[in-house]
C-alpha cells in the first residue's frame, strides 16, 4: 500500500536524457523494518521509490539517519541481522530481488552489482593480504587461475592510482592507509565489470585532501566501465560535481527526484531547498 505524499518528479532535460538509458534498477514502495523483542516492527525505510538507469551516476542525498544506508543494504541483500524487507520490490536487470534467496543474490552481487562501504577497513579482512582478497573473487567468480588473477589484480591496483601495486598486493590491510584501502576496495568492486556500483558515502571516512581524488577516480571508472553508480552522500556539492540525477531522501522516503540541473534550478520541496541553502 502506498501512503503519504507523492514523490516530486522533475522532467528530463537534454543533458540527462542523452547520458542515461534504460532502467537498470527499479525500487518500488520499499519498506525495511526491524522486528523488536516486544513483537512490534520499527520501519527505517518507509516506501522508497528509486529508478537507476544504465550508465548514470545517481546521487542519493539526505541527512544522517534518513535511511540511505538501509536502502542500499536492502538493494544489495546485505541487511544487518534483524532487518528485513517488509514490503515493496527491488527489480535489478529484470530480476525480482526483494526477499530473494541467497542463490538469487549470489548471481548478481559481486558480479553485476558491487559495493563500496563508508569504512574501507570494515570490508577488508585483517588476516589476509590485499592480493589474496583481490584474487580470490577473480578465481571464484571468473574462474581465473592464480597467474591470471594476480596479473589482473596488479593491473587494477595500478588503475586505481596505487603507486607501488606489488607492494600493496603483498601488504596486509593494517599496513596501508584508509585512502589506499578505499582504492583497493574500488579496484575489487570494478574487477567483475559490474553494471551497478553502490558507493555508500565512500569518502566520509577519508582525509579531506584525498576525498576529491577518490571521487574523481569513481567518476573515471564509471566512464571506463560504463557502469551505473548509486552515490550515497550528504553533500550536495558532491552531487553537483558528479551526478546526472539525484534523489532526495527524508525520514525513510524519497521526496524529490530528477536531473541534477533541474533540482538545482528549481527545487520543488522545501526540504530540498533547505539542503541547497545549507550548501551556500
Ligand atoms: P543514513 O545512512 O541515511 O545515515 P541509515 O540508513 O543508517 O541512515 O539509518 C536509518 C535509520 O535506521 C536510523 O534511524 C537508524 O537509527 C536506523 N537503524 C540503522 N541500523 C539499524 C538496526 N540495525 N536496527 C534498527 N534500526 C537501525
Ligand atoms: Mg549511512
């Protein structure tokens, strides 16, 4: 059941229409909730509608606690324990993923869909070298032998701007900086040539001096790999620099969506206006 205010949808302009094509991901009326010990349900995502097109960079913006990460986790099938999709649909490349079993997700996550977290170290295993963490998925999902996977991993490390790829390949996570770790995760994310990269505030945990470098890298790779990116951020400046379209999230819902230029020129929702005002 659909409730509340309709999403404010901006028309297309020539710029965004040229850049973007068919629908890649269609999230409709998504509700995510956590069951409480007393039997009640706390909803943290409350009816999200979100459409990502092939090849576009789509910003998901909203203040802390608005439900951006929970929406991302639900799309990826990575909700923390206790969380579940209560209602709605997540259709990726024509396949319904909402409440899909692990097998259905295994066919898309890590191959067609990739993820970069806010805290890079949280997605690296301290017990294994960077090299083994990059080559294992290549061997598993792409069937590469050790030599081919090593060669590809070293090339990816060079591609993401790591100055001494062999040294980083041989290093353990604690031996590299947060910025290098995020580059490593970006290398891993693009290694399967995904159609969608979900980047959840990928620079928030990094030093200010390298935030722009990592964002530029993300944009370069988006073009090289011709993938769509869902870029989660609370910064409208990042949206202005990098995104084709943007969806504004507030209290578990998308309240406004459209081409970035349209939203900047003529925000329809007072909350969007307040986010833009805060930027100046
Ligand atoms: P954002 O990424 O926009 O900052 P989140 O998606 O992380 O927001 O959080 C949305 C809401 O979900 C918040 O109110 C948060 O407290 C709540 N939340 C996050 N994780 C859990 C959890 N494991 N159990 C219950 N509520 C949670
Ligand atoms: Mg978050």
